C-alpha cells in the first residue's frame, strides 16, 4: 500500500478547491503558505499505521509551487517568509520516512503550472515569447527532476502527474 500526501498553496487559501479554475489562476500571494504546525513525522506515522510501505509527497502540484529549495525557479519555499525562506518540506518528509523505516517517494506535477501558465505541458500562446518560455519551462522541469533525484537520497518512486512527456 502507498500513501500520497498532496500539499500545495491551496491548503492555505481558505477557498473550496476547484481544480479546473486552480489550474489556470496563479495564487496572488504565495506567502499565505505558512505551515507553522507542520509535522511530517505525524504524516509518516499515519501512513505506517494504515499499512503503507511507501509514502509519496507532492514536491510540486498544479500551482507549480515547490515544497523544497528549488534552484531552477524561485517559485518555491525560497520565496516565502515561512522559516525565513529556508524551509524544505521534501527534506523533512524524506527524513521522517527514513526515521520510521518507510520508503519515500516524490510526486512531480509538470503537466499544469498556474504560475507559468502551463496547461497540459504547454505554455499558452503561439508567439516567439511563448516558444521561448516553453523552452525555459522544459529546461526548468529537467532541472527539477535532476535536483529532486540528486538531493534527497534513494527514492522508491518518482510519480509524474499526467506523465512525463513534453509538448511535441
């Protein structure tokens, strides 16, 4: 059994989650992200209690906001006031998994990114600007994968939301 923990900016916006709208509308202020009572040990212990052998965390989801210190894009925990911009929930989560003997996994959402205007892997529009932005986004995604697979030790799974292909 696998436990998946979806965690993103929308946890803190006080609104009912609307997937179709949230995929398209950037968050006006990502400093709403302030998980002052964060306890990844509790998450992992709950996963183990339900019989999970693997626990997966969303490193990024539909907003494009990264729950780690992303080097390739500042739209991450580097850019928020919480923990003075030095928080790394992926690191906390992986450490909790190791502490309690469950395999960690990472969920990477690249199909949608409301911050960059990405829908179904593609920058919207057909101008040179869009084309250049698409190239930047593709390189950024490659950098995300490189960083996540290099900085957090052995991972049981990398789950690409919607797949891992790019625009043809």
